[in-house]
C-alpha cells in the first residue's frame, strides 16, 4: 500500500479522519530514522490547529477502577457532543510487552463511540520515549478536532510526573480503604492532584466513601497552596450508578475557567513547552555522554576508584569530562 | 606568607591541625583555576583518612531555633569527648552576601570549644557550587578527626535535597504552631526526615509541643515506608532546659546501628558517591550547552517559535542539538 504524503496526512487529520490520525501516530511511534522527518512535518503541520482542547491526566493504583471511570466519564462527555481522545502512558508495557493499559477492549463502549478515540501507549519504549510520543500524539488528536484529551497512567511511579507535565488538569482516583487512605500513594502524586475522586461510591460502600472524602479533605489541608490559585477538590462517584460523574466534569470546567481568568492556564502550557524543550536536550546530552563506548570503559574504572576512596566524585567527574572533550575534538 | 605544599597540608590535617584545615577549605572554596589541582591533591590525600564519621543534616524554617539547638546538641557531644564539625549550606548567602547562617557568633560557645569546628558556607556561589565545596569539606573534616559532621541548612528549598544527598541522617526541626503543623513545609522535606524534633518544649509551651508531637506522629503514618527500614521518630526538646537533647543523640545512634546492621548505611554512602559523580557530569554537560554563545542566540528564536506553535519542543530540541554538534566538530 502506498503511504500518503505528509501534506495529505495533515489535510486528512484536520478534516477529522481518524484512520489518517492512527497512521500519523504510528509514524510518530516508529523508531525507523527514515520516518523522523515525515513525522516532524506532520506534527508541525498540525500544530496551528492544535492547542484548543482540555488535557486531563488521570491516575490511580491498579484496582481503583480507572477504565470503568474513563468509560463512563468519556460517554458522559460524548453524549454532549464533545469529542474525547483517550491516550495512555504505561512504561510497564515496555517490560511486560502485554500492556496493562493498552487494551482497547477495556473500554468497549467508548472505543466504538464515533466521538471517541482510544489509543494505547507505544510499547517497548522507555518512559522518555513514551512521553515524547504521547505529547506529539496530543497535538495530532487536537488537530483532528478532539476537544477533550484524557491521558491515563498507573499510579506507581515516574510516569505521573511525565503526565503532569503535559496536561492542564490532574485527577487522582482513589478507593476507600482501611483508614490510611494515603498509604501507598506517593506524596508527590497527591501534591500534583487538582482533584481526588473516590470511586465505587455506591450501595453499602457510600458511608465509607463519604468518610474517606472527609479524611482526604482534611489531609489536603496540610498541603501548601497551589501556584494555580486552585484549591484541590475531593469528591465521590460511582461508575456503576453514574452518581457524581457530572460533578467531576463541573469541577474540571470550573478549574479551566478559574485558571484561564487568572492567566495560569496559558502560563502553564508555555512552561510545559519550555520544560519539554529543555528536558529533550538534557536527556540527549546525557545519553550521548554515557552511551559513548570509550566513556563507558573509563566510567567503570572511575566508579571503582571512587568507591575505594582513591578519588573524590568531583575529581573523577572532571577527569571523565576531560576525556570526553578530547574524544570529540 | 608562603603557602604550605599539598603534602604538608595533608599531613597537618591528618594530625588534627584546624588552622591547616581552614586553609585547605579556603583552597577548595577558591575559584582561582590555579588552585584546582592543589585542592584535588589535598582532597585525594585526605580521602583514605575520611569516611568514619556520622554525617547529620539539620534543617528547619527560620525561627525554629536551629543555632540554639546545634549549640546545645554540639556541646552535649563534645562533653563526651566527641569532635564536632558544623558546616552550613546556605545558597541565600549568594544573594544577600551577608549570610544568614554563616555567622560564627551565632554559636559562640561551640565556636570556642576545642573539640568543635564551625565553618560557614562559601558565599557568592550557586547551590551546586556550595554543595560540591561542602561535600569536599566533609572529607577534610573527617580526615582531621571530626567524628560528627553537622550540615545545617534553611528549610526553604532545593538546598535540603543537596544536604540529604551528603548525610547519613536527616533531622527536621519544627516548632509548634496553630494546628496545621505541616503547613509551609514542603512534603519532600518531611519525606526525607529520619527524625522530627519539636523545639522550644519548655515551660508553658510543653502541652502544645506534646500535642504537636502526637499530631506529627499521626501525619507521618501517612508516609510510605523508608528504604532504610527505619521508622522516622518524632520527639521534643528544649535548648533552654536541655530536656530531650540526649534523646536526640540516642535516636541518631540507634539509626546508625540499625542501618549499619541491615547494610543500608554503606549502601547509601556508595549511592551518594555515584549520585555526585553523575550530577557533576550532567551539570557540566548542560552548562557547556546552554552557556554556548551561539546556542544562546538560536535558543531565543527557537523558544519563540515553540511558543507560537510553529514547531514542537521536540523538533526544536533536535535542531538545537544538531547545531551544537556542528559547532564542535
């Protein structure tokens, strides 16, 4: 099959063609160097048509009911005529190869909804790689007319920071437990959350989720105020009864209004652009250094010398940098 | 005055001569490139005699009574024949030039104690610069026979991370307040603490500090377990009555015993060496890139293009890295 040219792909994406969108995302995900230039052309062509969506990050530990929530929440939005794209950042898929999150059948109804687009994480990638590709995929989805972008991740590590740095609003899903509601969740993730939504608030579980809501609201009180001027909200919902789902949308719209009015919304997006520019450069500089075969040889010896207290880490670093400089000139 | 040679300095430091120690620290602090080689020789000569102390980081917001605590705690240690060095990391001194922490007269008794050595932070430095110099100063102090190294910092930012990455034990001083005890303190700092000591626990204040102790202990319960296997302790003390001061020492000794037994103590020191080696290299690579005059010119234009959605942060980064490569070959 002849692949469409970059210009053709751009035109199709802007026209809302999801087949072209999927093709372009595959192009972005490709590690074949011959595809890089075309991928960049497509992204740059889509950029002027992007940036008008709301980007929502959603996290929570396995078992919290992320896919059920996203399915019900996504359907709630598409019923109103909104167009929802669901992307995932799941670096664990690089290890397991069978992605936990990348299973379309998890969100069966949403996947079949003409107003929704569900795309799993690129697999076999480092977090840095997945993050870059996801961020570029956001641009393409926005150009294709999706006005709500949901980025899903698992609540277990560095991936939250990556997601946080590419979304406008960060939502933490939480289940009710045995008292220690914050146990097992990294402080940093709580600190990033603009809202905490307690799931499975139905039937006999309602008194417990209501109590958790009170406890979490109290715990959030200990956290410093946010740069956005936004006070994080705690709420409950049920994916089964759909109780509380419209409230989550209201919280997000309220956040967007507040931060657009105080200028934080656009400032944050500008900061995120700067962040990704700088991060990409820093990553590449490190990779070039530490992957250099001759540096790797010297580094091994040097680390041994440092551990044996024969030289200080700083003197060792100077020596390695000197070696690197001489290798390159 | 003729400056002693590196070998002479090393011999004097190892003999416990604090005048030689001060001279060597001044050498480390010097930004004169002619001093770098000699400084490295002195550090490397001291390394085999270092590493046998306990390194304690102490932080807390201004007003918590850090200097009073360190004075009383330090005297408690020197009374037992221990040798205590107090260093500070105060990047604010780079701005104010009058260092908040670097004032010897703050710890008058300890400064005059023959078993103590008080040395303020190098001034006019970036945090990275102060951190490197402090870490090298630790080596010299240890070689000079100081068995307890206290690194003091203000509880207001990045400097805690630097201190945490060079000490064995991290102590957070805290005052009792109006309910929200954790307000205003960054989560990350609490997470680093191996002990929280509530100061000014004397007279009418005792009921309040006792209550704070209970509340903080409960709050710590929400934090994930530490890699060290150590459960952070909350205690109270008074620098005025000296009540609770011996308990702080006991907590630290208990920590050292626990982590030496489970292997964490030495593992952490090895990790810290690796951290400083890698950090120094990464810092230098970034500095070389971002301080390059031609890169600075291109970067300005590129950032503008990214903010105007003419190019993506990733495409822009690739372009800058390409430019850098061509500049160097």
